[in-house]
C-alpha cells in the first residue's frame, strides 16, 4: 500500500490538490451548521474533470446531520454515476473565522469512501489538514480505513 504523504504547508501539495482545497473552502461557506458552528467543505474531482462539492448539513435532530464528504460523494454518484472519483479534499473552519482548523474524515465517511472505492475498482486520494500545519494526502480510502466492512462480509 502506498504511504500517506505529509506536507508542512498547502504550498507543498500538487496544484490539483490545492485547487480542490480551494473549492472545498468555497463550499464550506454553504455549510448549514447553526449548532456546531463547525463549517466543513469537501470537493472531489471526477475523471472527466468535473468538480463536485459538499458542505455539512445539520439538523435540530442531531443524528440526522450529514458530513460534507458524504454530501459531495452522494451528489457525485447520483449526478455523474459513470464517472470515477479521483481525489477529494476536505477542509474546516469555525464560523466567522477564515483560518482552517484540522478536520479528519469521520469513520462513517471513511466507510462510504471505501464503498465507492471498491465500486470503481480504483483508489480515491484524500487530502486533509490533520493537525496544525500538517496536510496529508492519503493514497486511498483503504489506507484510511484498513479492514473496513464490505460486501465480502455479506457473502456466505
Ligand atoms: Zn463524516
């Protein structure tokens, strides 16, 4: 399995990753996060160059809240089902603060990423800020969620 690459600043990332981070930042402005005030944006790029974005969507009934990553993934799958997902960037900031804060994909989003990765038979790269000044480019959902649950577990 390819290693997870780490970067001390955004400038060290490749241009496509930086572009997706930029699009994820833009998307975070559309977060509906009146409860957590934690604004998250995700942007992914498909094989044909289409960029799909998502932002977290909260609800007064807390368990119904949806992460930015899954908003983007589900939209991509529903609107561009024939296109494979190459890469996704995720960013977060506090409401009314521009500075990005570390935000790592939650377990549920890792599981959903893994399903799409298996479905398209190709890894999805994930870019995120995991601690102050440390970006990572993860080579696959599998690397984010080793030994994840899959359809193989459902076969008899
Ligand atoms: Zn999540």
